[in-house]
């Protein structure tokens, strides 16, 4: 018996297992060498495939099944701890999850049967939980990225090490760095892996994240087109292509894939994933002028009950969707009447409603009513200043925008324009979070609105065109550019932008905009 056991250890220490979709579940193809016994290979590699598609709850369960079937499968402890981080681009685990992860890491360390490579994986993930919670999530992600970079260098032939190193590197990309140096470095690693493993869920997934920036989004179209076919059983795999579709303005594709994602998330009882996908689909429908579809999705979202807002995706989406529907359509009275829901853990979700109310009140001729929401936004910004620099900046953009529109509505056009331009410049220096398909309204586009209202259509056209470079094919942006061009007597550009709008929206042209579009396009 002893000899047989030793032989098994030697065999499985060099075994390489792969997971491909079986039966109705389709999660892609993953190969991960490990020293676990044969009986748990399927559950372990399924856990890795789920982890690559950010199906964290099911991935953790698969790794626990693995450890239950093989107590000496130390690499499963790495898997549990990895899953408990959650979305690497979000805010990280809560204290209970962190302690659970540490326990799993200790079990991994205690395994008497593991390879040097497996020990390196376990120690690398342990770096994330070191000094939790005194070190914030971004600093822990940096430690994790640095640790996995060393693992990847130590095992250059290990594709999984390269792939995990790449996604952690992308997660450390500063949203203020317009060179996208870390994301592009990760993409370079992943492109090599994509050629080797075209059906690997993590490679396609992480390429999308690496290219999820305005200037380079087009590079992610191949991965976006592939990912939903690789792992259609994972709701996140159905959603992620829309990060690229949104960046390039492919609204029909975005709406369709997010409808599929929301349906899959509902079936798997993942309400935050469902709401996140719904927010993206609402945004896409609004760009197509399909307002009834956007309202339908919002109604369905509001029917979701009994979920705990422990992560930000659900609360953010529920605040964002009604705000988008009012603001994108220019229904300022509807925007001013929205009711905010307090969220002490993620206060920047509440400010989305305050922002919509503020803009709505100011632009419907009641700037005094906007003051309370401006104060609410300012309080959140002040609180975030020392806690969360990214969301402080985003909230500060909202504050400046609100001040600008209140000043403009009160007759101080110069002050309004100065504040609105400051808001646009500040926003241009920050990238949007992956939490959202877009800000409620782009600040540069709103600056164009204000310039147009101030009787400066030529300057407004410049602002709209700059906004379109970062936010292509936005309905309001195209219409605003067309209006500014028409008022500037630039007939060629008026036809250009109105033609794009008509081609994009088709029958979705709103009654308020359709006459001007038809009038311009009817002329030779």
C-alpha cells in the first residue's frame, strides 16, 4: 500500500488536467497541472474555469469539493483564496471572506503533497491578504501582481501563471494613466496565449479588460467576439464583450449580449451580475432611441427582491438606470423628481441620483431646487477625498457640473461655462470605472450643451466632437453635434452627424429630434 501511494503521488505531481465543456455546461477549455488525485481533477479544473470567468461563488464551491475529496490537494486552497478576492477590478473581500481565505491558504501551505510551482501559487495569493485590512485593495492588488509576476518568470513555460499574472497586472492599471502601459503589457502576454489557447476563457476575458479603454478598445474586438462562445454558461462571459461594444458604440451587440447575460444570471441566482448587465443594456437601448425597451429592463430590475447589497454592482445599477433614462432623453422634470436611496457603504451610488436630480432641476428652470442635491454631492466628495481618490474625482466632476448648471441657470453664463469646462477637463483625466458602461452624461458633452445654450455653436461643435472621440456613437452627442453644426452653418457636418444618428437609431429617432434630422437630410 505504501509503495502504491508513493507511486500515485509521483504520477499526479506531474499530471496535467484539462477541463472542456461537458453536457450542457460550457465554460471553455483549461489545462492546469497539479498534484491532486485523479478523483478530484474534474472539480478542480472546473473551479479554475469558473474562476477565469469571475463565477466566484461556484468556483469557491468547486475548490471546496476538491479539497473535500483530497485533503492534501493544497492548490485548492489557492483556488478558494483567489475566488474570495472577487472581482479584481472592484473593492475586494469583506473581513469574513478574508479570514476564510487565510484559512484556505494555511491548508494549502500544510499540504504534504504539492509541487514547488503549487507552493509558489499559494504564497503569491497570500500576498494579497497580507496586512488586510490595513492595506487598501489597490495596494493589495499591487502586491499580488508583483508576486505573480515573479511566479510567471520562475515558470515561463506555465501558461496559467502567465495568464493570472496578466489579469492582476491589468487590475493595477491606474485610471489616470493614458499610456495604458500596464494594460498593454498584459495584453502583449495574453495575445501570445490567445494564439495558443483560442478556447481558454481567461485569455479572452482578460484581453477585454486589457483593452477596455477608449483609444485601444478596437483591439479587443476579436476577444469580445470569441468570449461569449467560449463560456456561454458563465453570465460574466456573456456580459464582458459589451465592455468593448460600449467603447466602440456597437449598441445592438451590447443590448443583445447583456439581455443574454441578465437571463443567465437570473437563472443562476446572481442578482448583482443580473443588475450590472441590465444597466449596460439600458444604456445601449437609450443610444438606439429604444426608450420603451430601456424602461422595460428597468421594470424588470426593480422586481428583483431579497438580495443583500454587499457589493456595489447591484446598488449602482439600480441608481443608474432611472437616472440614465431621464437624462439621456433630456426629460429634466423626470430627472428632478427621482428619489435617492441612501447607501452608506458605497455613497457614490447614491450621488448618481443626486446628480440627475440636480441637472434636472437646474435645466428645467428651478436652480434653487438643485442646491440640496449639490450639497449632498459635495458631502460625499469631501468624505471620499482621503478614502478613495478615484471616486472622489468622479464625484468632484459631478459637483463642478452641478455648480456650473446652477450658475448658468441663475444667469451667470461665464461662471457656468468656466465650471463646466473645469468639470470636463477633470473627467477627461480619469477613465470610467468598469462598474458602469458610462458616466450619467459625459461632462464634455454637457459642456457642448451649455455652449450651445450660450449661443456659441461653433465652440459647442468642438466640444461635441471631442466627446465623441472618447464616447463614440452616443445619441445625444451625435444630435448635439448636428445641431451645433447646423447653427454654425456647417451644412456638411450637420449632414454627417445627422446621417450617423439616423443610421444608428433608425426608427428609434425620438419625436423631439426627428424633424430637425429629416429637415437637414432632405436638403441636397
